């Protein structure tokens, strides 16, 4: 029987594990150029630990996926390639939505059809298409936006706070 997937805040000593997932997942996106060394990618992820909330998906305390979000933006959602499609992404995304103020945005590469389908199936809508000139990979991308349903628990609590 499969062990349950757990979602929790990342621990500082997990930078290396999270960076390894980041590198492995991006390596599977064959359309992306390899711009950074593994050491540079680890340093980048370490900087995310200082500036963003990092959630990890674990099974038997082994980290196999992560989400990084800050100020209404989901900046990263990656899984080890062997662990994709097992439900952790939906759990991480739900926690990221719950932590938002009712609006969550993200960028997704146009050619990443699997990720696009994942986000669209979970209520994100395309808000902007670019030619890639603003990202370092120079790949066309899409800005997606998710908004909490009107009258749902997130928007209701926001409306109460506003009064």
C-alpha cells in the first residue's frame, strides 16, 4: 500500500533536496535551454528559501515535490519526474491557493502543455501571453490567474475584513 502524501513547510536543511527536484524537473522540459549549473540552481533555490514560502510534498518523509509562493504569486511548482501525476501537485496547489488573498498568479511556458492542462483544470485562466523576451529562457509563456469563487470562504473572509 502506498504511503500517504504529506504537505508541510520546507525545512532549511532541505535546500539541496528541493534544488535537486528543481533541476531534475526542468531537465525533463526538453525545450528549455540549460542556462545554469547545478550549483547555481542550488544557490537560486537557497535564495527562494529566504524570500518565499516553500511547501514540500513528502512520502515517508522523502521530499519529492515543492511549491514556492509569495505575495499572490506561485513562483515554482515542481516534482521529481518519477513522482509526477501522483496527486501531490494538486495538494500543493490547494495549499498555495488557501494561503493567497483569493488571487493567485503564475507564469507557465507555452510549450509546457502538461502544466497548462494541470493549471487550467484547477481553475486558472490565461490572462497574458508573451513572446518570451522577458524571461531568461527566451521561451513564450502565459500568465495564469486564479480567483477564489465569489461567495466562497476566501472571498467571504476578505469581504468581512474590508468592513
